[in-house]
């Protein structure tokens, strides 16, 4: 009977060790779960990026508004019948808003 209890005790401790430390144990499951969580977050970010790109493609395919906007902002193009004015002159330092406000207030009191 003592031998049977000793054998069962040894088997119990071996199985517990494998459960907590061995291959497929609790540590490995937790590590895999953390990896799954990290990959799920990356997947969600990629889905958001894909949705934004899909919306941009739809805008580009559906009309000229998006194309004109890009041509103006990125390429500096001008529409037909429009006039472009470029002002060349000295660069004036306007200072900060607080300086300008103080200057205006002092002008009013004089």
C-alpha cells in the first residue's frame, strides 16, 4: 500500500510539473495568448488602414473632386479659367499673438 501511494504521489508531481512548466503547459498557453492579443491589435490597425485606403480609392474613382484637390495641393496646378496670383515682397515677422495684442492695446490708449 505504501508503494502504491508513493508511485501515485510521484506520478501526481510529474503531471503537475508538466502542467505548469512542460510543453503545452500553462506558461506556454499564456505566452501564446499574449501573442494572439498582440497580433489581433495589429490586425485591427491594418483593417483601419485598409478601410481608409478603400475609401480614398472610391473617392478617386467616383469623381473629379478628389483628383482636383490632389492636383492643387500636391502639384500646384491651376484650374481652367482661374488666375494665379503670387505675392512677392519682404517677409514680415508678425511676432506672437501676445505681442500683437499688446501692440494693439497700446495703440488704443495713445
